[in-house]
C-alpha cells in the first residue's frame, strides 16, 4: 500500500511539473503554450494531490522535499529531452 501511494504521488508530481512546463513561454512540447490560468490551476491541483499522498507515506518536510526534487528533475531533463527529440525548433514565444 505504501509503495502504491508513493508511486501514485510521484506520477501526480511528474504530471504537475509537465503541466507547469507546458505553460512556460519557451516550452517545446506544444505548438503554443498552455494558457497561464490552465497551467497554474492544473499544476497546483496536481501538486496538492501529490503532496497529500506523499504526506501519507512520509513526514511533512520529507514530502515537500520529495515533491520539489521531482519538479527540479523534470524541469532539468524535459528541455534537454525536447531538444534531442525536436532539434532545430529553437523558437521563443
């Protein structure tokens, strides 16, 4: 049960970080970025859900640290991955 909660919380955190990234002006996943209210609203909702699930598994400080670490990992790896998958698309909006 604990492993399931941790994996589900991690999936929600990864989804939240991708949604936040898709709202950034320099994102390269979509042709146009997500609207700011959609990106922030969905990202915050998924982050909160992830934090609630992490709190069931570990303490408050560790839960926040895990969530922020997952965010930083995705925000570091996703631009590099998109540069490799879609080379030559170096536009900024």
